[in-house]
C-alpha cells in the first residue's frame, strides 16, 4: 500500500500550473496589502481608514466567495476562474487613476471581488488535480505558492514603494495578475469540471437548501478557529511598516516576511507529512500557541530578536494552519461539496481579515501607538485554541 502511495506523483504539469496561478494571484494580494495602508495615510487618511483600505480588499473577496461556492458547481470551475481573474487583472490597472481615499476604497472593493472567487476556483481546481493518497503532503507543496508570495510580496512592494513610489507597486501587481490568468488558462480540468456536466450537478444539488447553498456546515468549526488566527496574522501584515518606524526596527521588520517564508518553505512539507500520518491536532494546537506567543512578544518586548521569533511563530501559526486547515475541510467534504467547503473556509478567514485591520486600527492612539494591536491580536489568537479542541475532537 505504501508503495502505491509513493507512486502517486505530486510534481506534474497540472500541479505547476495551479501552483503558478496561486503564487501570482497571492503576490498581488500581499504586495498591495502591505503598502496600501501607507499609501492611504499619504493621501491623508487616519489609521482606522487606512486599515479599512487594507481590509476592504478582503471584504470584497468575502462577497464574491459567498457567490462563488455555488457558482463553481453550477457554472464551472474554469469559467468562474477566468471571469474573476480577468476582473482581478483589470482592477490592478484602476489603481493608476486613484487620486483620493474614497476612490481607493472603491477600487480595493472591486479588486477584492475579483480575488475572492479567483482564490476559491484555484484551490478547488487544485483539490481535483492533486494526488488523493498524498493529499496533505501535496497540498502543503501547493500552498507554498502562498508562502513564497507572503515573503516576496511585501518585500517587493516595499522596495518598489521606497524606490519608485506606489505606481511601481501597482505595475508589479498588474504583471503578477496577468501571469496568474495565463497559468490558469492552460489547466485542463475538463474531465471533472461540473460546468461540463450540469445535469449531474443539478441532481446532486437538489438535496440542499437554505444555508447549505452557501456554506458547508461540516467546515464551519475548523473555519472559525482558523479565522481567529488570521486576524492575528493580518495585524502584522497591515501595520508592520508603521509599527517598525514607531519602535525603530525598520531593518528587522524588513526581513520579517523573508524569515516567515523561509521557515514555511522548510516546515510546510514536513507539517503535511505529520498531518497525514499523525492527525490534525498536533499541527493546529502547536500553530495557535506559537502565533499567540509571537504576537505577545513583539507587543511587549519589541526588539530585533523578538521580531525574528515572531516571524518564526507566525509561520508555524497562520502560515501552517492556512494549509493544514484547508486540507482538513477539503478532505472531509464530498467531491460535489468541495467548492462549498473551500468557500466556507475562506469566507470565515476573509471576514476577520477584512474587518480586522479597521477594528485593530481603532486601538491605535497617539499615546499607545501600535503595540495594542499586537497585544489584542495575541489574545484573540489564543481564543482559537478551545474552538480547535472542539472542532478536532473526533477522528484524530
């Protein structure tokens, strides 16, 4: 049996195509999210509004994810991917005409709409082309696309912002989005794409109504505790450049996402194998505790050392959990409910990442600075632990 498992190839042409689509679409998200708050403040916005500018992209994604869970099964994976990736690309070009915060908010929302359904479609397609007996390991490798984007995105955008200004960031995002569209175009999922068999989809969908037209109920507990950890992560992503200036650690924080990505690249395939062999709880519990500790340290004891420790802890936290929990919800759902499970998972994460920056930005003041953002995020992250214990109480 083990020989058959090992014979299932991971690194195939479809793998590299979906990996490329994920990598370049994620690069757009993380490149812009890490600098758009700074751009918003340069346009005269407050920290709260700057947080909203950052999070509105995710909120737009939340709206399209709600739609896409059902649409992926009714219209088809490939068609939804191409339509919303086109919106994602065209939205990148709109940043070049932004002249005030109000317009920036509108563009961020439209851009997010393109992103949400795009991400759902890519992950749903990947869940079909990846080998099933090595799914945790294969999905870990696939999600390295996001890992690389998390490290390179903020680094590239920060470099371009400092050297050539915000339009350099917008240009890079446009190129990344175009490449993602090209990669997904060449993925062949015709054999299993529900868009090619609408009669079968209608028959399978007849037994579901109400909330199940949007959510996969079984995916909600896992999605909920992952969402709480995503709030802790987005606190770093949205405000780290501003916090770095405040605590005079700009050099240390400039390496944060590089360290984060290196740790994830090294740990994620190992985490995938551990998850396949020893269950989900060891990965999830460790990740939640690690992230909470890392956020607490940079809030209370900001230094070069704690920034490095926090980067490692964040990688073991949301970085690992994002892949591990996506694996859980897709693995535990039936084939025709997989897109709903993926949609449910990302709806919950998007909700916290969308509203989180504005919520956390409200705790910033002239006297307290940005430290409370990370202290509160640490507390919110640890609240995910009892939910994870409940969600993973069976079958692990």
